[in-house]
C-alpha cells in the first residue's frame, strides 16, 4: 500500500462547532422535558441560514425534519419560525420511514434536497422490529444508517427518548448499549438548574468528548396565531462553553432516568435534612430490593447527576460514614410532571442566540 501523507487524510468537520460532527449517524438523548427537540430545531434553523458556527457557516443548506409525533402548525413550525430559519430550506416530513428496511426512501429524500442534516424525532418510532432482537442484530441493523450518512455527506441525528424500563431494550444511554454504541456520536442534554441547560458530547467520534454549551431561555411573544390564540415562545441564549463535568452530569441524568430507585430515593429524603449513608443504604435495600453495592452506586450516580449533595468528605476508610442532602435539582426532578413539562414545551418555542459573539453574522436577527 502506498504510504499516506497528511494530504490524504481528513480533519474533523463540524455542523455545529465543538458539538455536532458532519457526515455521520448521531444520537441526541436526555430525560423528557430537557429541550432536546428545541435545540435540534434551533441548530436546523441556523444551518438553513448559514448562521451555525462550524464548517457550514455562511453556507446555507437544506434540513429534513422527520416526525410523526410533532405537528407542523402547533409544534415544529412555531419553533422554527421563532428561530428565524429559512423555510425554503426546511422540509417537514410527517410519515414513517422504517429503518433499515426503507433506507432507500431516506436516501432519496437526502439526495433530492441535498440535505446536510436529517433529524428523526423520536428515532425509536422508525426502527424495524429486528433492531431490538439482540445486541448483535442491533449493530447489524444500524450499520446501513452509518453507511448512508457517510455516502451522502449528511448527518443523520436521531432524537432518543430514554426507556422507561431497561427490560424494553429501548434507546436510552443506560439501556441497550448496542443502540448508543453504534451511532458514531452521542449528544446528551441535561438540566443544570431551574433556568440553565447543557448540551454536550458524551460519546465522541473524532471530536473531543465532554465538550458542549450551556444555555438558558428568555420568554418571547410571537403574536396571534391563525386561531386568534397567543403564541408564546422562548428564545435560547447560549451562556458559555460547558465544563466537562457539566456534560458528564447531563449523561448521568440520562443514565439514571430509567432507574425507579432514583425517584423512590428522592421521595424518601426530605429537602433540607441530612441523611447518613447507612440510613439510605438500609432503606434502599429494604424497600427497593437492591444490594449494598448497587445502592451505594446509586447514591454516587445521583451525586454525579446533581440530585444529591455529599455533606462530608470521603475516603476509603469512611466512605459509608458520610451524610447526604437532596439538592434543588433533585427536588425539581421529584416535583416535575413529565406530561405537564412536555405540554408546556409544545406551546413555547425558543430561538437561539450565538454561542460566539465574535462572529458578527450570528448577531443578525438574534
């Protein structure tokens, strides 16, 4: 084989700078209500106008948004309008394309529109049953999607809803490892506080892992809709690059989302009170039927996700002697109603402010 030189190789290309790579199959995952769909539509809108920092900056491109759950008039459309995207480059497709059995249909759409990004929301609605047969079958079934992305020069981004039960073999980060193992990149969205969220790379392809952005939202009024009802919106504002630990915490939230022990633990604990490790371990073992090691791992997982705070120090000699308290984020998780959160998101639609104020073109219409 002829020796390769650097001119024969390719560096990393980004659709969204320091976040989403180009020309691959990727997942975006996170708990319900953490703005996964909103952030994907904001990236899409920026791409249609050439205003997304990355290798497509100043190169407007077509985007396909495929979903059977989201209404164009009530959900997708208002969000995209608030983000000031270019409608001539945005294509909402409300039909099921089964993957991989109907992958030729998806390829036809990508070719027709010369799309650089396809968003499938939620992607579990579009998989053939054989995808769930076994980890081996999952890897085989998802490989054609990877190949299609590389062949067409298009990023295929699947919005992933975490499983409610690990037994379902669903798509969550903490569920079927083959699901999130096969996509070349996984982005995770999590909540940092009442007003702040983080999106970051929790599984990298060639880009850096644990990089991403922290953002918040401002309320915005879009005016009267066709039914003479007010359409309210949220405008996303990027605050700063995310710290690696913040991206790791967002992944921890996704991993813990399917574990019923988390909700039970937060219910057991009283905000403002301190609980010794031994008390929490005994309660988890007795009520939730988990072993000591699993119970201790759960405590540390809740700490990593920001749900619990460790009051005292810990070392190998006294790791079971520390005390814990529930955090404001843990209280929010305990009191939040997923259905109410999703209904609220369906009627408020944010738009994106530039993550990099040094790029003047991003300030247009922001």
